């Protein structure tokens, strides 16, 4: 489905002009927010690799599976009735290890379905868990850290 991210009034005006030139009827969908950033994605994979190396006996994919289940699923369940109902009916009754396997094998989108604000919450939870476990992970790039701080401020979340 075609999509555009609208960041400013000029882009919104251009989109309105675009719609104004279309033959009716049309169907329009929109989502508040923006998809997670490439930088957020790269950092979460770097963290998973670092944690897997420190723990030994597991891969970055194993760590990601755990984080998606422990941190990502609760965020999506909280924010999406559709996700919560589907997850609760199909995945929640399974034992823990089967849940992780199902998320991976069925390619159920967790972090890739997140918007920036959700990804900030997810990464904050992962970072907190790592620090509590005494694991060393790379600090976010200063620009990414500023970006995420801005989204935390919009959410009213403490840094």
C-alpha cells in the first residue's frame, strides 16, 4: 500500500493536493507516528550481539527472541486491541519456549511492527534489563539518544 510520512505542514499540504487530484472514491488509512528508525534497529541488534557474547551459549537471535517476548509483546498488547486479542488466543496459552519459537517460526512482527515511541519504550526496557544483569552494552549514538529523549518527553516518560 502506498504511504508517506508527513513531518511538516508543507508535506501535509502537498498530500492534500495529491488527494484533491484523485478520481473519487478513494480509501485513506493513516497511523499516528513513524516507523522505528534504522538506527534503533541497528542498536538493538548490536546490543543482542554483545549480550550473546557475554552470556555465551546463545546467539543474538536467541536474545532477540527473548526480548521480543519479554519486552516487546507487552508493549504491543497494551497498545493494540487487535494484537492483544490475537496473541492471547493463539500464543499466550503456550509454554514460554514454545512462545519464543512461535514468534520466530511464524514470523510474527514485534519490533518491526513498532512505531518510534514504542521502540523507545522497548529499548529502554532492554537497556534497563541489561544494566540490572551487569551486562555491558554500547551507549546509543548521541544523535539517537537525543532523538529518543525527544520521544520520551512527548510521552511523559522519565529518561
